[in-house]
C-alpha cells in the first residue's frame, strides 16, 4: 500500500486503485470485483473483471443495480452505468497487524438498496478495529428472476464472487482473509443464511451476523410462475430469448406492476400482504435445501443473530402492506400464511385489549422476521459446530409530543454502524438522538467488532431449542442500559409452527 497526502494506492490482483484518506482511515470505493453483468454476461454467473494497468480512481461509490427505489443520500440507478458489481473498503490507516474483516450485505427485499446508503458507512466499525467491506450485487429480476437455461440466484453468486475478491485481496488493505465475518440485515441476513447453507461459500468466512432474517426462500415452481407474470407485464415471452429482449428498465417496471397488482388484490393470498417477488431459489444447485434448516457450511462458524421487537411497524408506517383492523381480516391473514387458528388466538390472549392492528403487526412481524431469525439460530445450535448468540433490539422512546419511537425493522442498523447522524437515518431512529442512544451505538459497534475479532461479544451462547424458556441468554439492546433475558413471550407460541402459505408450490 502506498499512501500520500491526497490519498492512497493499493495493488489489487486486477490493478492499482486509488482511494482517499480521512480521519485516520483509508477509504476505497467502487472497486470492481466482477465484470459488468450485462450484454453477453446478462443473467449469467459473474465473470472476472478485466485487469487495468493505470491507477484506477476509486474515490466514489460504484453504480447501483437496476431498481426503481430512490433512497436518501444514495445515488439512483442510471441505466447507462453497467458496472454495478463493485465493493468498498474502510481500513484503519495504522494497525499493529492484520485486522478482522467485516463484510456487509445490504438489505432491501432483494429488490432495492445499495452499499452507498449513508447508514452503511463503515467508518465507525473500522475505527473499532476492523476492515469493513460493503458490496453491490444484482437485485430484482436481474439477480433473482427465473430465466430458463440460466443460473438461479445470480445475486448470491455475485456475493460469493465479492467474498472471493476479499479472500484474494483484502490482505493488501490490512485485513485478515482468515478472519472474515459476513453480516447483513433483512434480505442481507437472508443472504447470510444462504451462504451458510451453500457449499460454494465454504471457507470464505469464519463468522456470521444476521439481523432480521426473512423467510423469503422460493421453490423453483414459484419463481417460474412469477417470471411468467413479469414477462407478460413486460410484453415478452417467458423464454430466455424473450426475457433477454426486455431491457433492465422494462423488467423493473414490469415487476413493479405485478407487485402493485398483488397488493391491490385481497384474494392473492400471502402476496397481498408481502409483495416481495424475488428471493433466493432453492434450486438444488447453489441451495440444496431450506437455508433456515440447513446451515451446512455455517454449522462450523460462529453465528450472531438479532431481530427487532416491532419489525412490522416499519412496513405499516411506509404503507408497503395493507392494514388489518378487523378480526375477520386477521383470520384472512392467518389463512393466507397457513397459520393455525390457535396461534392467532394465542396472540390475542398475549395482547389482551390491544387493537386488532397491533395484534396483526405483532403476528406479522414475528411470522416474517422473528420466527425465521430464531429458526436459523436453532438450526445452527443443533448443528453443534460454531457457537450461536441471540439478541433483540428493543430501543423504544416516547417523543415530547407523546408519540412513540418504535423498535421497528432496520432501526438497529444505524446503531450497529454508528451512523446515527447520517442522511435519512432520523426516520429509522425516530428523530433526534441523545447521549443514551450514542452510548447504545458504541456498545453494538464494539460488540460487532469484538465478535469479528474473537467470536466473543459479551454474553452466553444460545444452546438450542431445548433450552427452557426463561434461560437468560438473549442480549436485549436498549436504553439507558442493556439487559439479558430468556426468549420473548411469543417464542413458545411458535414451537413447531411453520409458515406454509397454501399457494406456495
């Protein structure tokens, strides 16, 4: 590594890159880890990036993957920028030896988002003693849509290619390729579950952090059905030739139309409540089985999982799911997800006198995020290789006007990254933060850094589903101080329960 007043230059296996220096950190953005996945490479597994001889300017984030979302502080998708497979590195300028690596996979329903979002800035985690890597990968139809004759799970293959880049290059940035921790939230956490269950990722990481794991793993028949509907909406045949003839912009627009149709159709089953059209496909090639039950690779790594206590409050706030305010509506929701009537009754009993909307949001959040997160932890604990750690994010407040600040989906992310002042984050955190919030952020940042370094972040491991309720092995992140508890009151209600939407092939 060569450093200077204006920046630094690092030699990678494809050529030299120039980043920036800031406040004791070396920051390199927009490094290609694979070739642009368009043209001859569209819908295919990632291909190696072409080498370059001159120093490449890597002072800005790379282009984002095709999507319709526009997120605060992050660049929008530009169809003319095809080099979307890039990653970014934050590293301390001075260190006594190779540092643990934290590799972040962003969320966004496998459909939107990018590593350029301000809340994913790796500075605080790097100052805590890690080398932080964040990456972009293919999203939506480009990354996860079914195309006959082409590989499924192209977005996951991109993530594996980025991890291979880390294996081959991170030492030049001061990182230890033998101490890589993969971390992600929401779709990023679902990706972590997939990497833990895929032999293709074996040996690429040593530990894993998964926050708010979704149960969004599709069977091939379901992926094929959605591809046909998207192709029809785009006005092309659901063949490889037809789908290749549709531009990325056309498939993004067609996907949005199909999702909107399901959202407006109460008879559409579970897709009416959760219009995520894309996700990893259990294809028998990259994924041999349900990732929440088969951590084949991840059985020998340490795993730290977390969920928030009010996951679905965010979806209600932003209007991405219908409100359920009647008992009949609650029963329809339960039927759409294949939930037993006695489970719904148990939630009503757990929340006596609560409005139906509150019961629905609690049940939906647990069904879609909490249950999958705990299932992954239980499967990993059963495997018996690496240690398993559970945590919950329960930082809630009351604003001066009396309105609540929720511990909802993604509220934990800016605390884990120490980015409480980043653009757009005030929506997630519920407004201005105080000294207690900043102290909480430091505790979570330190826990992540310690876990990446040693696998020990300060509380006892979870021993598995046989653990009696009440055993205090769950760290609860809260203000003004954290606490250690047993499983949540709803945990026992889900013993043996599985979501099984009737329309799921």
